[in-house]
């Protein structure tokens, strides 16, 4: 998978702090400088003032101001299974590559064996991988070879039969029914900083599946650059906690 940051609120923490200060200010934040807006916040420098205020907001569960900063990501090559998980989050906006309008008629099924078009979970070839609800622990090399054989034969056959159905005139929107849930899809998603923390609470957690966790960690890496004080606080004080931002 590949995660790219497409677009994001410029100076997000200025927006977050301005929105938060608005709540407790008798003057109008729209008509004064940011320096004036932050005047009474503790800190020698503006960086310190922003750190104080952001830490205070997150520490007290005042999450609303974080909804004003948003970011748009382009994600390449996640499985439809991962897509189904992330699209459960209702305050994230999505555009998903269509299997009705995009037909995978030129993919060589043998390339599918090499990783094209379908995501191959690491557990297929990693003898030590332990996943949720797995029957046994580590397995032998022989078992791994058998797993790889069955997995790859199955996805190659699906793609071959999908293409045969297209050749027989079945519309892509119906032929896709035989494709595996591991089929790759590209998507664009936009979410605000509050939602990003909520998604990370749920999807970067250890009980989340490896693929959506990997995607969320990549998004969090971008967030750490984009909105540094917020995600520094989040990573140090909130990530991995039991409670949820929006329980
Ligand atoms: C490890 C894991 C396993 C999962 N397994 C399953 C499963 O087996 N089956 C399944 O169906 N789902 C499963 N889910 C999905 C999960 O149940 C949620 O639907 C999903 O994570 C969306 O999160 P959310 O409920 O916080 O809602 P979001 O859409 O992310 O909304 C954020 C918050 O807004 C509030 N909110 C949003 N909409 C409403 C509303 N209509 N009414 C009241 N409050 C609202 C809630 O406080 C919510 O927490 C799983 C999730 C995880 C992380």
C-alpha cells in the first residue's frame, strides 16, 4: 500500500487555537491578530503557547476545535477488506475506485501470483505470524508452502474467471462478484484532526487488523508533520489508551 498526503489545512494549529480561544474570549478572534488571541495563554513563545493550549484541550477532552483542521489522503492498493473497515467511520469522506467503471481486463493472471491486483496477507508466507482467532501457533515450512499454493491458485483462478466472464459479455459490475475480497482498490479520504485521532484509537490498536493498522500508522506519520503539537500530545498521552475519544 501507498499513502500520500494530497492536501491539508495550512497552519492547522493556528486554526485549532483560534477556534478554542474564541470560546472564552469577549473580543472577536476574526478581527484581531493571532498574537492578541493567544496573549493570555501560558508560554514564552508562540510555540509554547500553542503547546500549552493544545495540551489543555486534549487533556480536558475539549475536542471540538480539532474538527477545524482537516487533511486529504490518497491511498493506493489496499484490499477491499481494509476498505470496508475504514469506511465504517462515518465522519470521514471517501472516494473509492469503482469496480463498475474500472475493469481489470488487462491484468495478466500470472502477475496476480506475483502480487498484482490482490493483496497477499503476510500470514500466508510467514510461519511465525499469529493472527486473531488463529487455530494454532507457528507452522512448518511445509504448511507454508501448501498455504501459498492454495492462496495463490485461488486468487489467480478468480481473476482468470472474472476475465472470462467479461469476455462472455458480463458487465464489470456483475463479473466483479467473483473477485476476491483481497482485490486492491485506490481511495481518497478526508478527515479532520479529531476524527484522525478517533480512527487511530480504533485502527492503530493492537486488536485491529494488520492492514488497516499499517495504513493508520502511515496516516499518523503524516499527521505528526502536519499538526505536530497535537499529534505529539496524542502519541505521548492518548495513543493506545483504553478509552475512546468519542465513546
Ligand atoms: C477491532 C475491530 C473489530 C471490529 N469488528 C466489527 C464487526 O465484527 N462487525 C461490525 O459491524 N463492526 C466491527 N467493527 C467496526 C466498529 O464496530 C465501528 O462500527 C467502527 O469502528 C466505526 O467506529 P465508531 O462506531 O466509533 O463510529 P464512527 O463512524 O467512527 O463515529 C465516531 C463517533 O461518532 C459517534 N457517532 C457516529 N455516528 C453515530 C450514531 N449514528 N449514533 C450515535 N453516535 C454516533 C460515536 O460516538 C462514534 O464513536 C470493528 C472495529 C474494530 C476496531
